């Protein structure tokens, strides 16, 4: 098994890692429209302020510690395997990869939806699927150039998509302070709409651990990861809240505010040109999120192959250190999933991703107990703090499961409970493990040379 740094000349630094993490988690204010439509301005802003404290910050602290202590490609899979053994490591990898099948189909479709705002004829019928397939192929090819190329691309794409919102926020605040329109901070809502808003907000704050899978492709990960997690948390939260506040101060109505309505809001504040700029940003968001997540998810099969849980060929890297076989295989799987008629994807994502996240919090505590001497350049408080970190995310998971108990997944002409469907997918992991048990059950140990500051 290989634990040395991959043979790549360049590595990601702080800002490219922050930009890539931004896309893995957020990609800007897009997709938070349903939070506003379900909760109103004041409740939406409150939800978006509280969730980072209960959901995102504990995750960021956990990742900061484990990524700095064990900076290995494969990230959270490696942490869970080292703490809990091969069986639970395999479940961590399975949960994450199976969630990606349902998750990754969203982003090309998202980009195509915004592309259609320019001219519906561009994406009607088979053209929409062709555009989605093109995005999958483009991002897989982009990833073959290495993590630094993805990080650099994430930087300029984030600047492009956020630029219209900087103007949107400035104009919104200017309208509010000069024209002083009537502001309706609260609006009619229901318990169902509020629950939907919380679930959508949880989904929009998921994915922090995805950045951990490229740790050996990051310069000085012991110092960079903790900083990147904190900076990314602030950036994501800010890009959610400021546009909502600007929209409220400008006196725009919240009624019937749904996915895609940022375009009309921008046109009302800044004119048609700003609306078109926001639409272009939506295309960039879909491409940027898919591109960054290809980088993240493709390292999981590679790490599992190095542990002999998948065929060894999956671990092959090119001269830039990219697991090219894994990238191609993942790309093919996601391309095949583009036309799957899955609905209620948020519930499936929360169940599968949330379960894998809780395993990571368990790994944090177990490693504190089993390996107290492990060098931890960044430490998320004492043992008690480490134990408490996972309480908030676990409580939110329980709430999400309760709130979405009636959701159903449509598979062709039939329906099945989204929770039951997620459970069946999760239970496939133990069955598949019996066929993937490595010939040697060695834990993936990271020698001192691999954890030393570069």
C-alpha cells in the first residue's frame, strides 16, 4: 500500500482548498430559495445563522483535527477504518459513494436548468441530457489534470458566480437605506413549510468532510485544513445570509419564492443584465460543484482499492497523482444515473451522508482514546469537547428523519418510503463487505513521515 505523497509537482494551498470546499458544500446562494419561501426572511436568516453553529462548526472542527492528524488521501474513509476497523471503514466508503449516485445527478441538471433560462430551446428534450453528459465528461477530463487544477478552477469560478451577488447585495442595501421600502421580515408559514426549510438548510450545509479526501494533495495540510474549514464556514454562511438580507431591505416579496427565482429578484433590483448574470452564475455553480465533488469522491475507490477492498487497478494514478481509473469509473456511474427518476433526494442524502458523518464523529472520539499520543497539530478541545461535538449533528439527524418520515421515492410508476429506501441502500454495505474483505486485514497506518509538516 502506498502512503507517500502522490507524484504531483504542485499542491493546493489555502485559497484553492477554500474555493473547492465552497463548491463541495454550497456553490453560492442558489438552492436556498425554498428556505426563504418556507420560512420568511427573519426565520430563514435565523435558520441559516443557527445551523452553522449546530451542524457545520462541529463538523469543521472534527475535520480540522482528523485531517491535520491523518492527512491521507481517502480522508474520512481512512479515519473511520483506522479507528473502527476495516468493516466500518468499508461502510463509511459505501455510504458516501452510494449517496454520491443520488447527489451527483443533481448538479449537471442544475446547470442545465439555468442554461435553459437563456433559451429554452437549448435544453429541451434530448438536448438537456446531452448537456448534462457533456458536463460529466468535461469535469472528469478536468480532474485528470490534478487537484491543483480543480482548486485553481474553483477559485475563478467562485469569483465569477459571486460577483453578481456582490452587486445584488450592494444595490439591495442601497435601496433599503435610501428608498426605505416597507420590509416584511416575517410572513405566513406552517410547521410543514418550516420543517422543509430546515431540511433544505441542512442539505445546503452538508459536505464539509468531502474536502478531506485529497489531504496528500494539499500543501502543509496540518495547518491548512483547520484554517480552510473555518474560512469556508464563514464564507458559505455569509453568501447565504447577505443576499437574503439585501432582498428583504430592498422590499422584495417573499411569497412563492422558489428555486430559480434569484434571477427575477436580481432583475428587480439591478435590471435585466443582473438577472442574466445571476443565471450565468447558476450554470457555473452546477459545473463547479460537480467538478469539485469528482475530485473528492474519486479518491474513495482509490483508497479502498489500496486496502484490497476493490480491484487494485482502481488505485492506478497518472503522473499528476490522479486516480484516473477511479475518475473514469465514477464518471460512468454518475452518467448512468443522470436519467434516474429519483425524487426526494434531500431525504436520501441526509440519511446516507448523515450516517457516514456520525461514524466520523465516533472515529474522532475513538482515536482520542486509542491513540492519545497521535500528533494533532490542531485539536478540537479536550476529550469531553470531542464527545460533545457530535451531539448537535446527531440531534439534527433525528429531527430530519422524523420530519421526512412521510417522504416517498418514485421509482418509475411505483413509490417506496424514502427512509426505507435509504435503509435498504445502507444495508447493502455489510452484504457487499463479505465479497470485498481484503486478503490482509491491515489498518492503514500513516507513518510519521507522512504526517510531518511539509
